[in-house]
C-alpha cells in the first residue's frame, strides 16, 4: 500500500515543480525546482 501512496505523492509533487532526490521504503526526499530547501516526507501505518 505504501508504494501506491508514494506513486501518488511523487506524481503530485512533480506537477507542482518538485524533484524527487532520494527515498526508501517509507520516506521520500524532495526539492522544489526554484529553491534549495529539501523536504522529507514520511508515510507510516497507524496501528
């Protein structure tokens, strides 16, 4: 399920001008095309 969520997030961010820099199983790191600020986005299941 997390993979599907990340696909949606990455597509939306790309449309908004963000570039995916890195990621792993539960995290993606992105940067906006016009800035030098990086953002970490995490997805985790709530128990």
